């Protein structure tokens, strides 16, 4: 039990509601021979190490000590402008540096949104199940949650959207479900949120991981098309990152939104860390100018396609009797649900760890911790034979679980 009592150990109220699943599986994964299908991690052998080394040398030669200073809270100015140009190109809109806040990964952007917008008890309408990192980021703010419905026939009522501090959505290959939200549902949601006057947060780390067909416009691009020319002043707050297209260790993320919101988020960032690392910003600028992603992404996609298909085959063969799920068309995850709700994945998780494999149980993606029959499995990190071994271990854990239950 965390919290309570007197003297030391009287932690803040929100900590009592936090979970240690991430730390737990990261620790388990460091044991030799353990197979982790849990983390949302890229294939580490594909990180463009030589390109990053060369970019680091160029950044220091170009900027000298300026790359080693404290910097502006909003980020290295030249990278801010480069991201503004990238977003303008991608959406057809008009974005300037003042529309961009550079963050320590997209994760910090989520944290700052909570800081800038949410007081205890405030409402967030969030895609369900919800990205664990977002729930973690907002936990200290102690919000209330309602489920976002993408289905126009069962849309969230207007007054609920109006009451929300923001709506949180991951339309491209959601974490944890891998779902790609269809275009007509995106457009319908955008229209409703615009009408409500709330913010619409589009968290988009998996945009680059399109394994099958092109995904079509995101929420920001749809809104730009509605609004037409002129500097962007709409309700969409877009979160991007280099974590999936280059490497997560760079911790380069960005928030894009109307300038007044960006100023508020920058204030919140100032309270968190003064500024991000100017050095990694200068390195990222070199990587973008050298178009490293253009060479790197095709290699990632062909590796992930093969891994996804291998994982699909082994999941169907080993777990198909007990779990159902779709083959994702991008991103990093399979999402499985127990047939007839017959398996409690929180209980299965501990048994799986004993078998030497980890997945992420569905309860951590539910703000109320009640979703107990699903699991998220990563297909990008491990070689196909390692994943297959992990899934066989998982099947053993299921058999053990079921024999004990009956
Ligand atoms: C939906 C979602 N948002 C944000 C992030 C954080 O990404 P970053 O590495 O840029 O902090 C992740 C990471 O996996 C994610 O899945």
C-alpha cells in the first residue's frame, strides 16, 4: 500500500493510484533468456547509429558551443522552424515556429497538456482503451475520464465534449489496440469537437509505420482543409515524435497547435525542465536535413511487415483457441481479447512471467483498471523465432491458468 500514515512515506494522493507494470516488465526483460512482448520498442538493430554519429559531429562543427547551452524553453529555433515546415508540407497548412513546441519525446507533450489544462476532477474524453503513458502522464492531475466513441451513431453528446478539457485520440494504429480509425469517423469526430469548442489532441507516433495501405489525412490535416489558408488557429493539438522513425533515445518530440496554446505549454515546460537538450535538437536538425528518415523508414517497414506476419501466424496457431484479434495494418502491436471473456489477463500476466514471457495486460489501459480480458503484444522488437518462443510460453501459461481455474 502506497501513502497514508505519518512522517516519511506520506506520498501525494495520486501516487497511490499508479501502477508499476512498466517498471516490472522492463526489469523482467533484462533477465537472460526472458522474452518480452510487452514494450513498445523498435528493432534496436536497425537504429541508424552511423548516421547519428555523423549528424552529431556535423552539429558540433556547425553550432559549436551553442549546441551545448541551455536553450529557449520552446526548443532549438532552427529545429522548431524545420518542424513547422514539415507540418506545413504534410498538411497543406500554414505553420510557423510559434505553432511548435519541441518536447522530450511526445510523452512530455502529453504531460504538459495535463499541466496546462487539467485541474483535479476535470474531464478528459479519451479513446478507449487508452495509451498507458497518457494515463500515467495525467494521473498527477487527477482527472475524470469518459470514453471517446468514434462511431457517429453512438457519438459522445455535445455537452460532454463541451465539458471536456480535451479529447484524446490516436487515430493511426492506436496504442494499445493497433486500430486504424476510418476516414469518415475522423471527419465526424473533428466536426463534433470543433462544434464543442474543446481541444482535440491527435497523438500520432505511429504515422510512419504504415505497413499496408496509406492511411489518409489525420485530424490536423482534415481541419486545415476545412479552415483554408492562413496561420493555423484551430482546436487540433498534434503530437509527433522521431522515436519510431529514427530512434527513441533521441527523445525528440513536438506539439503543434495554435500559438496561444503553445505559449501555455511552454510555460508548463519551463516549470518542468527549463529546456530540452539543445545538443539533441541540433543533431535532429542534421538528421532531418540529411533526410535520414527517407533511407531508414523503408528498411524498418520491410522488417516490421515480416515480423507482423510471422507473429500473426504463430498467434493464430498457438493462442487462436482462446483469444481473438485482428492483424494490424501498421504500428507495433497486436491486441488480443479472450474469447467469451474467459481469461483474466491480470492473473495470466503473473503466470506468464514465471514462464519467461511478458505481455501488457489490458487493465493498465483502462483509467478505471476494469478491463481484464485483453492483452497487448509487441511485434517489432524481437526476431520471429524469439517471438514464436514467447508465444509458445504464453500458450503454456494459458494452459496452466485454465487447468487451475477448472
Ligand atoms: C500513443 C503514444 N503516444 C506517445 C508515445 C511516446 O512517444 P515518445 O517516445 O515520443 O515519448 C508513445 C510511445 O510509444 C505512444 O505509443
